[in-house]
C-alpha cells in the first residue's frame, strides 16, 4: 500500500499524524542532510505502524517534503485511533 507523507524536518518534537486515508504528516528532529531525515521518517512510520523499518520503502520524493512510501499490504485495514498519533514523547 502506498501512502503520501508530508515531512517536517528539524522540529523539536517527533510525531506521526494521520490526516486522511493515505496521507500522513510526519515531524522529525533530524535535519534534511545526508538522508538523515528520510531515515528518521522510515523509523517513525515503522514504529507508528508496528512493522520493521526494512518493510517500509521510499518510492519517490527523496529530496522533497512530500514523499510516497510503500508499506506492507497487511496494513490496509490498519485503524489509527486519535491518541496514537503522538508516539514519540
């Protein structure tokens, strides 16, 4: 399943927020240098969806704030509860 992610690097607090069915907002602490922010987003999404980071791949948007990620198909029916959005505090 592909999801669209808007990334906000260099923030004070890391979080994942579901905006729409396949659209997420991800804030990470790492700067967008040398792929550090992308790696942090993959790690955050893996924690959010409770899957291994190796199961998540960046499809497009390597240097853009809007990215498309491929996540495992078994998560198609994954339900996000409102309180699940902030897992990193």
